[in-house]
């Protein structure tokens, strides 16, 4: 593998010294800063052929009584990508992911993981996947290290537990009992457990639900590092920021149906409203008329605010120069970019975050 | 590979066990406490005066035996009860539930007088009859008698053993409360640890997603259940051992360990693990399942003759008790380890084995890991 050796230049987080380190793709190398002695790890991205299909789901169906929890959905996930399955509570995310993990029995459709139909060969697949179930809690009275050792012994293929502990940033906690950890740390241990067999595909069902923003960001960092290692990540979430931040590929599920699918950019371009420039408390009467004359799509609000739809970034400068030129008086300006929230609103007429909130 | 996984799971259980004060208390300390408390209530430990029945066969003129009896009484802790000369010792002890009795032989005075002549070596033996069920008290009383005998020997001959004591153990057929209670305590403790352990595994581990997680790992359901059974057996034997040790060391019980005892402990573990699985299957929520467990074990504990013999209960309850698995466990253990009634023990073991097969297999078949 030596011929794949790559160099990577990183900056020491403590003293900002630049260091160049070489390693093989997929490798994690321990590094010590030559000037301040700070210790850290450098991850070399794995080279993954992104065309390979990791998971292929076709016409998957599950019905509970009168409720169609998952309605003949079809999608596929490429290797090495972070796939976000985004939807409000009760949309059918867990039902779908647990059918793929062979925990629940589908009522129709087929699932292939790494080319194998799981209805017949799930046992072969087990060694290659790692899962974190929704609301998972591990054994209360085992330490982090013992927990990882236990789960590791269940597999033929075993990743180094120390490397996992380092990668998940659990060094200080490795001898603490699981029950004594904070919620964020527990979730990180949950992710670590999903990695004990060095899986190709990692399933994380709502890994950040119930965490405070800081702990949530820590888990995000951990998930981002999985992508760097070349793992395929199946992430379910009802937080659009999570999908925006992490996902290469997003599918939005609503009431058992996939209502939109694509990259973040694709979704926003297709379903978003574009960016809106918002002029607050405009005091010049003619402002809206002047902007309209210049060919802008203007919307005047009752309180004197003006909203202008922006299709190209360059037009923002144009607006600013008009405002100055015409001596238009206002309090402030802000620009709101389109996001998944808006995509969801457009598609369903409901707000994702509110719906998620109400359901709880 | 398979052993690997089972061992890993067993070790995890062991660590969890010794770190959980609650479980430690209920499986080990609680049964011991209960035995000590009940033992104290029922065996009258704490009396300061001991009753000693004495049959004095010595009827010579000098009646030196009276001197000896007087010396015993002077210790202040022995209360002498005279037994008539023509009483048959064994039946007298049995009928009157006497736990210890001293017989002074007819040649007592004679021998002591003879010993005063030079160059004559004679000796006389007092017989100490006792019932094994109160070994502790017997030991205390025997020590007192020995002390008195020693000082008498000192006075008579300057230390040469003229008077001796001979132990005679009587089997009265009457067993003490502790004899009855201890095997019941073993059955009860195994029932508790197995039912609650099993309920926890089938409710909390399900709720926490651990069972779902395990479904996606290479461990099979049989490997998992096997490892849990192994741990339950370990706990059962550990608590049985502890209870037996208390019985032997504190109460001086004579407890017999044989194949039937082992079979009963193993079968009982399977029986109640299976029952716990069934409870966890139908009552999904951990707290309610715990209550359901209590609703089953608590009445069973009283009705199946753990604390008092079935004969003391009304007729219809006695009939009812005979459908309770714990009744057969308790009776089987008593017959196998205390009363040595092998035929009865065998019958009870077979009944327990049948119960165990039914509950354990039903538990296996009806519980599943998969979600709906
Ligand atoms: N075991 C079940 N029995 C009945 N209904 C279920 C069951 N599991 C899920 N559901 C229903 O299916 C729908 C989808 O649930 P779920 O997949 O858990 O949603 P999500 O994970 O997106 O929050 C919900 O309406 C839920 O109530
Ligand atoms: Mg869910």
C-alpha cells in the first residue's frame, strides 16, 4: 500500500504550528507537535469508489393496523457517503432503518446491503455493519472499555479498542461506568460500540436527540470523522441542521413516503425559495417602487419591511448600490438563505421543527 | 468462538453483579439475614439458663452423685430437671422434646469411693444424650458439665480422670425450625434471583435497545440465553452455598449434599428463569413486570411452605399449594438435604424437572428478540 502514501499538512490546535504528516488513506496517525508537544491524531481520508452501492432499498413496505408506516419506498445509498434520513417524529424513519437492520420484518419490498439480499444472507452482513439503535442505553455497570471489549468479542473482525477510544475522544472516560456518563458521552459510547467490528456501514438512529447543543456538536464531529474514514453512514434525524451539516445525500420522509431526495444543494435549488434580502423598517416611501423598476421581485410588508427575492448572489451588491444611490433610509438589512426547513415547508405545508416538537 | 462470546457475556454479568449493591443484597445478604432473624425468633437463642434433664441411677448410701448435681446447679446457668429412674431415655427425650439429658450411672458413688484406695484405677462415665438439632446449646451445656467434672476430678484425685463423659447422639426424628426453614430459603432465593434477573433481561434490555443491538451482531439467541443461564446457575449455587454455610456454622445443622440437591438447584434455576421470561413477554414495561413478578412470587413464598409447614394451613390452601412449583422445590430440597428421604426427594425432583421443562421451553418459544 506504500505507493498510496499521501502527505497532509495540519495545524496544531494549540500553538498553530504547521506540521506535515504522511500516511496511507484510511489510516489514523498519532502526531506530536514538535514545538509545543501537544498530542493529536491525523486522519487520512479513505479512497472509496463512490459509485459502489452500499444499500439498495426497493418498494419497502410496513403497515401497522390501519397505519401505513412505510409506504413502498425506494432509495439507494452509495458507499462512503453520509446519508441523512430526515423527517419529523413518526415519519417512519426507525421503522425503515430497523427493517434494513433486520430487526423488523418488512411486509413487502427488498433490501440489499453490499449487494446481498438480507432476507437470505443477513448473517454474512452482520460482520460488516454497526448500529446504534434509537434511545440506546448500554449496560449500566460496565466501564466504557469493558463495554467495548464485550461487544468486540461478539465479532470475528475486531477493531482496536484503543484506537476507537481515541477516535471517539473517550480517553478520559474509558474507566468510568456507563451509568456515570453524561448524555452526550453515552451517545459517543453508543457510536463507539457501533464501530467495534470496523464496519463498512454505520447506522445511527437519531444519535443526537435529547442532547444539548454542545453535546450535539461533539457527536457531529464524531460522525464527520466516520466519513473521513471512508465509512458509509446511515443517519436518521429530525434536526434539519444535522442533515445540513453532515449529509452528502438527504432523503426527506413524511408519513411513510420519501417526498424529496438529493444533495443539500439539489434540494434547495429544487424546492427552496432562493435567498431573500430583508430590509427592516424602510422609511423611504418610494423604495419598493424604485427596486421594482430595477427588475427586482419585491414584496412589501405591512410594517414597512421589504423582502426581495435574490436569484443570483451578485444582485445583492446591485441592491446595496441602489439603496445608497437613492438615499433610501432603513434600520438594518439581513439575508436569509434557503434551508431544509424551507424545503420541508414547501413540500408539506408544515414546519419540520414544529412538527417534531408537537409530536413529543 | 462460541465459547468466547458466552464467556464474554458471563464476565460482563459478573462485573455488573458485584457492582450492583441492590443485587448483592437481595441475592446474598437478604437470605442470610432472614435466616438469622428467624433462627433467633424460633430457637430461643439468648436464654441464660439451660434446662438439663438428669437421670440419676446412683442409689448408694453415700450418694456422692447429689454432690455432683449440686455443683452443676451452683454454676447458676443450669436448671436441673429430675428424670425418673425407670424412664427409657430415647422415648423420654422424643416424647417430651428434650434436646439434652445427662445419665449418672448406678456405680457412680461406688467408683469414686474405690478410687480413694491406693493402687486402684477405676473410672466411671456419665452419659450425655443430645439431639443434634440444637448443637450450639448442647455444646454450651456440655462445656459446663465438663468444667464441673474437671473440678470434681481435681478434688477426688488431683486430676486423674475418674469421672468421664460419654456423648450419645439421639435421633429424635424431630427437626428444628431451622432445619425446615433453610432449604425453603434456598428455594425462595433462587426463585427471586432467577425471576427478577430474567424479567430485567426481557424488559429493560429490550427498552434500552440492547436486545435490538444484539440482533445485529453475530451472537445467536441461543448463545446469549446459554450465557445468561450459566450466570443464573452461578448465582443460584452461590446463594445456596452461602445459606448452607450459615446453616452449618451458625446452627450446626447436618446438611447433606447429594446429586438430587444439585439437580434440584439446576432445575429450579431453569424453572424460574423460564417463568421470568414469560412474565417479561406479556408485561412489556419493566416496572409493571417487576410488580407482576412480585404478585407471583410473594404469595407463592407463603403458600408453598417456605416459612411454615403446609400442615398448619387450611385444607383448601394445602391443596392449592400442591400446584405451586415452589412447593415441590422446597419439599424436594428438605427431603434431599435434611430428612434424607430419597424416594420423596426423587419424586419432588421429577415434578420440578417437569415444571422447569414446561416453563423454560414456553419462555424460549414465546419470547422473541425481533420487533413487530
Ligand atoms: N410496533 C409498532 N406498532 C404500531 N405502530 C408502530 C409501531 N412502531 C411504529 N409504529 C408507528 O409507525 C409510525 C412510524 O414510526 P417510527 O418509524 O418510529 O417513526 P420515526 O422513527 O420517524 O419517529 C408511527 O406512527 C408509529 O406510531
Ligand atoms: Mg425514530
